[in-house]
C-alpha cells in the first residue's frame, strides 16, 4: 500500500462551494413560505451562467501547449477525474443504502466510496499499467482527499479541526484498504471471500451485528467480481473512466445464519428513522443525499442544520431536492 498518496491540505486552501445564506431569525436573506416557516433564499449569482467555450486565440492548440493545457500532467488529472467520478457515481447508488443497509453517515459512505477507488487503484498500480498508471493513481488519490476535505467541511466542523479530521480519515482509510489487499493474499477462493467479508463487515458495515452473514457476503462477491472486471477492462475505456460497473448486489431473500430466510420486519421508513436517530445520538450526521437531483449537494450550517445547495447556480434550500421518480 505504499502507492497510496496523502496530500497536504494547508497548501491547497480548498473550500467547498457554499450557498450564501445566513442562519437566524433576524436574517434578511430568508423568505417565508406559505406555510409560515422560514427557508433559505434561493439565489442565482451573476457568475453562475454556463461558461462559453473559448474561441479565437484562446482555442489555439499552440497556445494551449505553451500554457501546459495539453501536457502529460493535465492528461493525468483529467483521467483521474474521470475515474474518480465513476467511483463516486457507483458508490452513491441508492441500492447500497436501502436494500444493502449501508449506514448514511460520513464514515460508512466514505468507506464504500474508498472501496471502489481501491479497485481502480489496483488496476493502476498493476505492472501492465507501467509508470503512467502509477502517476494516474497518485492523481486519483489527490482527487479522493480533495473531495474528502470538502465533505469534512460540509459537516459543519470548526475550520481549525479540519486538517486533523482529514488525517484521521486518511489513517482509517489506509488501514481498511490494506485489509482489502490482505484478503486477496489467501490461496483459495473461499478463504479470500471469508476474509473480505470480515473486512467489509468491520469497515463498511461498522460491525452491524443485526446483519446476517449472507447479507455481507453478497457484497463481498460483488467486490470480487467488480475487481476482476476492472483488472480486465479495455485500457482505453478504463482510462476514460468508462467503467461498466455491475448493479449493486441483489439483497432479496437473504438467509439468516441458521439457514432460514431472513425476516426483516422493518419498513424502509422505519429503518431510515432508526438509523437517523442512532447516528445523531452518537454525535454524527445523517447524510440524506440519496436520490438528489443532479448538481445538488448536502451541507450543514454553523448550527448543525442540514441544507442543500446547487453547485452551479448556488441556490440553497432546506427541502431535499429529490429526483423525480419515473
């Protein structure tokens, strides 16, 4: 795991995109809904218009080359961005958090994302990828830590503690990825799956004792199969981030540890309510960002209240902007 890369947060000065809202009853940025409750004012900033494509001298290949826009480094950055975006999209699929029972807190979601990044990382450091692959994987982990830093800040933590929180996240991320590595050192397929299942139960499911073994092992088999798919994917498609991930596992008719069909009497609403109460009771944040409309992100106010903002328009709202169900 020596290939895994840390970055210094102090030198980057990264800030998450935050909507311009003020919290408090005296704020003049609030409107009032017909229901009599205050909501953040929806705003469209002047700089939120779509950027026009450069024309004339700015689109000159010669000038782009001088500015380094077509350099190997910029190519690696674009490749790492595409690969990382693929991992983010796959790990955010609602099935993992509904039928899959992954908790909607920072650590659980981060570990599911890191699990997919790890699969891509294994392909990039394979001898067949050579030195270019190793450089792309360094850039891939830069993307992970930059995004992690933004997600830490969106939790509403004091700025002075952000770096220490990032170091803590990096520490348990590296530990988990080394555990995934270790699982694939066993000789037989049964031993590999058994060890991988244990790592997933500890690192993704946070030792949830309510889950039967069969439930966890279905995720383990998904990881085994998807890792093999990534390792054998066409190089051109892979480097473009066009990874044909499979659907999340089918968690229907999961077997209990005694061999009978597992009876889950909780409805999805009851499960989410209990999960939210448990996470908040432990001082965490219930991250309700599943099924958000394109471009919307979850963040917290200084007082710890959840709101949603749009990355481009900078609109903000208390109400979750969900995708329309077809």
